[in-house]
């Protein structure tokens, strides 16, 4: 163990999602999905390498299964559709947190959430929301900050991710996995808010949208839930909001860069010191991280996202309710037909089982805000438990037993 300085290079530091998954016995297929408003996003499917049908044609196969097989044009025995369907796992969609990449579900080795479920036989899907480095294409807008229409491109937060990105991901999964009718949703941090927002029917509480998710979502797993921020214990978040309110008119950037920074190098070499950054921001306890997973987490560049995606939770630190983005009275009139920002009707979520996994040391979400969340969803919560975890630790903790046992148990019960 390196207490202060570690001059070694983590072997997965420069690996992409394909290389990391290959290392753990998975092949990855990447799909491009197009949203209703023109964004072209990346969606990744993980499948075990040994997901084949060789076992169906061995001499040891019992006669019943042997008789069920079909013969192709060359006279070879091949599995029938029923047998193929039996090898297709139940689909699980992972939605990442603010400014995260899909690789963040894979940083903890065999204890990574995506790897755990892949080894359990689930059909694992990792989605990259708009603005991330692999989800920057658009049918008619250019994302480069020096382009004339980049302002329009980067004008989004988790509202648009819930309105447009999520249904595009779901439709692609349904197209590829036709065996199972419903999809399990696993959201982390912003991914939780994105899901609850969508299931609520958006800013207008649209009943058609609410029914769409009731028809397509089997269970929601909520990790490190961040919805309301009014009672946040994160002075970091409150300070950022203060600075933003004072100096936002000086900020011309539309996005958070995904370029490597000094802090990435520092966290790789001085990870024990770097841990204090997360202690101040979001994790109110030290020593919860897996050492190697934290080195990767802190040293890999963020995915990139819009400035508005960061402003939205900052706004929520000043209002004691969960609401849509506040553009200012004049623009609110154009967007919402009201100067007042609409409150998101989270209590209207129904017939979707919800399991909440919360960290005792999560600074982002205050105890009163969690109580509000539980009360708002009391009619549909099927599981709630607090763990010796913070916020970021839900992906990179030393002890991932909460996921190996409790999350998997809930999925088996409701998916």
C-alpha cells in the first residue's frame, strides 16, 4: 500500500470500455441511438464471451433437448429459437451520474456493478447521456464550442436527458432484446433524478409518458439518490452555487471539458491525498474506497457535460422543492408558459417498484431531503436501506457487498 505517493501506472488507466470488458470475459457491442431532438448517443451492451450454444450439440445432451434442435442448410444441428431465447438475460440499463462516463461502472474490477450483473447472467446495457465524449454527435447541430450553433447544442440538463435520451435507450434495448418485456433501471446520483423525472412525466406530468415507463420499467434501483438539494451537507456545492450566482455572466463556456487535467495526474499519483477532495465535496468519511478503483476514478478524465447540467443542482440548493430548470422569468414564460418554474410531480410515480440504496456519509443529500423522497414515493418503495458508504463509493467501495447481495436480490425478485 502506498501511503502518499504511488509512481506505478494502473494497468487499466489507458484502456477503453472494450478493453476493460475483454479483460473480464465480456464482449461489447456499441449502438448509436438517435433522440427525438437529434442527439446521437452511444449505448453499450455487455455479453459474456462464453454465451454460445456449443453445449447444445454435445453428445452429453439429453434426448429431449436434442430432439428440439433444428437442422440448417448444411445438415448441422442448430438451436431453435426457444433455446436461443433461454440464453438471453433479463435487461438492465445503467444510467451514470453527472459528468460521468460509462467506464465508471467498470472501475472496480470483478466487483464493478456492471461486471457483477454480467456474471449473474443479466443482459447489461450502459448508456452515455448527451454531451459525454462518446455521445456528442447530432443530426444538425455542431458541438464544438467555436461553432455558431454550439450554444443550442449544449443547452440541456438532466431534464432533456429524461425527456429524450432515456426513451431512445429503452427503445433500442427493446429492439435487441425481444424476449423480456420490461427493463430494470439502475441510476446513480444524477441518473436517479433523470429516472424519477422521466417516470413522473416530466415538467408537465404527462400521463402518456408516465404510462410508457409503467409499461417498460420493471424495477428502479436508486443508488446515491440526489433529487432535492435544499438540505445538502455539501459546502462545496453551496459554494459553487454562490460563485455561479455572482460570476455566471463572466462565464462563456457552454460545457465542462473532458480533457485530462492536472487533478487527474495528481489523483493517480497521490490518491490518498486526493481522497480529501471527495471527502470535502460528497463523501463524509475516509477509507471507504477500494485503493485501485479510486486511483482509476480520480485519474480518468470526466466524460464532459453541459454547464447547465451543473447549474441545475446548484439551483436546487436554494429552493425547498424539486423543480425544473429555472431559466429566468422571461424564458420561463416561453418554455413553461409561466414565470414560475413547475414542480416535478414525483408523487405521481406508481406501479414501478423502487429500491433506494443510500449512503450514511453522503454529503450531497441531506437527511431531510431523503425523508421527503421516501414520503413522496412511500406508496411504491419496496426496499430502503442505508449503508456505510458515501456518494461516489457506490461504484468504487472496498465493500461492494451491498450490490453483490442486496441489489442482486432485489433484481431477482422484481425483474
